[in-house]
C-alpha cells in the first residue's frame, strides 16, 4: 500500500459536491489520412482489458478503519474499464462550442471514490474530421505537470507509428514508496521550510504595491464568492512563436506575457461589469519542482502569489509590475532546496486550505483572486496511431472563493489556454477569451509604438 502525502490528502478533505477536486485535459485530434468510419472504434478495441490498465490508473483509495488517518493507494482488482472509458458524439455540425459545452458538463461531476479516480471520454463528431479525448484525474492522484507527462507518454512524434495504447494502458515508471524516509532528513527540511516562511513574512512587510504579495491582502471581487457545482469551459490557442517574439522584445518570459494577458483580460472583464476594484488582483501561480526523471503520480509543486496589476491601464507598465512581483516571489523559492519546498508549500497553503476545511471559504476576504497556471507541454508535433494532435487544452479546479481558473500549456507552436469557471459566478466566460486576445494585441501595439 502507498500512503498519500499531506498535500495529496488535502484535495480529498476539501472536496464536496460543489467543489470537485479533479483536473482534466482535452486533446483534439484530426483523423489520419484515409481513415475509415470505424477507425477510432477499431483502434480503441484493444484497450478495454482491465488487467492491462497501468499504474497509477489501476489504483484506488483504501481508508483506515472508521476513516481515521490518511488513505492509501491500493490496486483495484475489480477495475471496470467500461465504467472508466466512455463514448460521446456531438450533434452536427460538431462545433467547438458544442464540444466545450459537453466538456463543461463532464467536468462538473465528481469522481467516484470507491473506484480509481479517473475517467476518459472519447468524443466523436467534432467538425473538420476530428475527434477528442477528454480525460480527468483527481488532483490527489496527479498534478498538472504530471498529467502533461502522462499524456505525452502515450503520444509519439512518429506519424507512422501504430499499435499505440491508450493513456490508461501506457506503461510508466512506478516511483518507490517513501515510507522509509529518513526522519532526520524530514526534520532538517522542516527547519529549512520555516526559514522560507520567515523570509516570506519579511518580504511581505517590506513590499511595495506590486511587490511580494501576501495572502488576505487582495481585494474582494465577484470572482471570489461561493460557487455552485455547474462549470463553464472555454479555450483558445495562440501562436507560441508570436508570444515568444513579443516576450523577447519586452525582455520578458513567456510566463510574464501570459500573466500580462490574464491581467489585461480580467481588467476589461471586471470593468465591463462595473466591478473592477481599485487594488490590483492577486494570482496564485503554481511552480513545479518535479525532477525531469520523476514519475507522474502525486503532487510536486509550490505556489507563489503575484500581482496582476489590474489597477494599471498602460499594458507595458502592467507587465513590468507583474515582472517585479513574480521576480520577488521566485527569488524566495530559489533560496530553498527541494526538501524544504513541500513543507513550505504546506505551511503557506494553510490560509487557502483551512477555510475550505472549515466551510467558510468564499465568505471572507480571499487569499488570492484567481489561479493562473502555465504548465509546460511538448514542443514537437505529436501523433496517436497516425492521428495528429491539434490541441491540448487544460482544465483545472474551481472552488469557493476562487470561481475562475486559467491554465495554459504549450504544444508545438501553440500556446493553449483553458479557462474553467463557475457558471453562475462568472457569466459570459467566453468574453474572457476575447479579452485575452485584446490584451495581447494591445501589448504588441504598445511595443510597435515604442
């Protein structure tokens, strides 16, 4: 049996009907040249053997007696692939709008805890001779970077490769258990993490308006109330080369531009509603510290809080303020080793987790306003049994107090944005996609004028 860590278990403890704690990915494929109408069915036909399901998809939760203590992962010997792998078809003409509506509904429902915590949905009938795979996994099982590596593992950069298994049947390395970890190492890591917390507190005390951001120093907005269980998913792709060229001109990173686009889009969205606060919005940004050769399961990330500078009208000045805020946050993490970071993350995450556990999140001032994640993805063109991958759209978590989540991943020459929102708290979420494009164009025009 493999015990869950504290961070992994927290996603189970915080979950309820209105706050499912799973993440997902929508992969869009074009059928291979010359594929017949039964191609997808025949290609998937060899992936329904429960004994072929690979780790971690063959794992389910086992709880201690009376559920006192943390759960463990155990092998599910009664796994039912027909339950986990499902098929849907869009009504004609199969527009992206209908696909996103279907995925919105699928992402709204919780995963059953008596079974392995994942589902895969094959979606046929997408316009342009395409099909899609929507897959969701519980955050206690795998984090965003791990999910991207999992999806990359079942794809190939060879368009001629065939007989490729589905992701749940793709073998991968199983990490050794950490049950025998040295307690002296854990104690040293705790001391190192506490040093990080003290540095964090000192940096907050001496921050400027757009410097280090502290929890509970954020404005209350319409994005930060209670949520329902209903979700709205929208997505869009932009050229990665276009973003990189802009970032190079501005002496910035791609992530800086992503945050600036997000800040500009949220400024427009809230201003149009007459709900833009005077103080800048704060973003929580996960930062992965997963080693390059690590396995996919579990969670290996920390978080930083950064200003989105939504109080600044000029797009270049907004980006510079975001750069300054992110720079201070990252300098703090760079001062810690990898053993310190998980404990530091658990401590810093307490203001986020405790309101969820005590059921008063969304009723008080938020620890942050929105999550903006940038998960690195594959940079080459990829295929599954000859079907070219044309889009990789991430879906994350919405919770009480944070009704909006923006997640970005890179794929080939594409930067794919996935936005998940509470349908009631964030009406007309599609407008955020339009505002992201407007914010990008505004940055480009400001550079050309300068």
